[in-house]
């Protein structure tokens, strides 16, 4: 312990013999670690926002359909009213919320225009917290019960149809008997959502949709969320066992683009960390070698006084360990400050519309994950030390020869 204490003391003093060089290394490592952690938090926030937006856009963590519905989402592929084991599973405490829906292709007609849409019949009470529609109405009134009259249109669709609140429109679709279902509705509210949803989806109460389409109590799909998303694969297996004749899928199958975005973000984070580490490693090794070349006579004198090469190697390694450690601490401190500034949300402002096109929300919420911060910091510290081991050992072993050459010149 005395030997280690002495080496530690020497290493610490040697760092500050050239404070400018040490300061530059600290800044370089600190900025690198800050960029790693901050960009990681922002990209994770973007990924989480994209996933949440996709799940809230009438997807949920999982869905149940009749066989063939996903290939041909019409009224001919419909589910009977819930009963038995399937209903019991959906009412399991593990399920946070579930909602039945009627969802079919339709056409909407105003006084001036006809446009293809997706007609969605919802139970407003069950949709609360499960989908976006409960809080999306920006003008007018929401649907308040399963048999409420009226229809909700997206703002862009209403603009295209030259209609608005209080006006009447006509919905047309195929009914359960294969004939034409046609019915007029009064526009009671306009909702705000992603542009493609505002243009293509309309909402009415589920009982109104069932009556219009002659579906009795039948439905098109069931969407559900769990309290613990990590339990989703196991719960999907339980549902498939209880209803083997139905098509039961998770959001990963229903939203492959969202899954791809999440994987892309995670891959980009790994690449960014790798690039930043390589840049920091070059800086650490370069600075370390410069320091050693300047101290050849000093290290040769230590060897002449009896200090073995391995102890000199340990001292120099301690110096690099200390400077990398404090650089990591500086970077972590900067990252914590950056994330705390945006803990109430980072509003994308003029970029918000573009982020919605990419499936993310208008506001990102970077999170401070302590385990992630500590793990990244320890990894950078260990890799930073490892990067300097080989060049340090080679330099220490060649110290006497270097000193003799310099004396000769």
C-alpha cells in the first residue's frame, strides 16, 4: 500500500506539472463523453417518442383480429362479441386497458368533395389513455359514449372537404350483408394528429358504426396495452393459446417501420459511441506519448535510482487513469446539466411538423438514466486506460536507450 500511495502521489503531481496539456486532455475527454451521453439521451427520447406516437395512433401494444383482416380490412372479416377465456384474459390485472373497435374502409362526401377514408367506430370511454383521440379534439366536442351521435374529422380532411363543425357529411361503406351502407352524420369536432391521420381517418361511436354496417355487436379489432411492456411476448402467447383461430399480433408486427426506427436509433448510438471513443483514444495516446518523450531523462533517472520499469509503467498508467477519470466526470456533469435543462421537454419548434412526418412527437423528453450514465462512464474510463497500455509499455522499456541517444546528441 505504501508503494501504491507513493506512485499515486507522483502520478497526481506529474499531471499538474503541465496544467495546459492536462486541461486540454480533460476538455477533449469531457466533450467526447458529453456528446456520447447527451446524444444518446436525445436519440433515446426520439425513439421513445416515435414508439409512443405509433402506439397511440390506434395501434396499442397489441391487437386481435379475425383471420384475413390485416390483408383485407373490410367488414367481411369481423370478430364476434367477446366471451370466455379471451375476455377473461383481457380483464387480467396485467392488462392496463383494452378497447374494441369497428375499422373499415369508407368514403366520405360533403357538399363539394368525396374522399376515401378509414371509418373507425370507438368506445370513447375505453379509448381514454389507449389512443390519441381522447385528447386530440382541438375544436368542437369529443364523442362521450359508445352510442354518441356525430362524427370527428381531422383538420386537414375538413379543409379538403370544405366543411366544418355543424355541417353534415355522408359516410358510405360496405355493410355486413355485402350491400352499400350510407348514412349522414353531423360534424361535432375536429381533431389534430399526424398529417396522414388527419387526412385519412374519421371517428364515430362504435354503436353507431355497428348499426350503420349491420354488424350487430360484432367488431373489427381489439387493441390493448399492458402495465409492463416487457411482458408482451408472454401475454401474446397466452392470448394465442386461448384463441388459436384468431390473428393476434404485437406492435412490432403491426408497425414494422416503428420497429426499424427504434433499431436504427440504437445502432446509431452505438456507432456514435464507437467514433467518439476512437477520437478520444487517439487524443489520449498522442498526449501520453508527447508527455513521455518530454520526460525521457526523468524516467531514465528513476530507473538509474532503482525504480523498475514495471513500477514506472504503473505510475504512467495511473496518470492516464486519473486524467481519463476526471475527463469522464466532467463529461458526465455536462451531460447531467444538459438533460436537466430539458427535463420538462424539448419542443422541436419549427421542426415539429417534420418530426411528425417521421412518426415522432412535437416534444422530446430526454431522461437521465443513472445506470446508463455510470455504465458508459466506466466503459470509457476502462477503454481509455486500455488504449494507452501498449504504447506506454513500449516507451517505458525504451527509456534508457532514448536517454543515451539524447545525451549523445
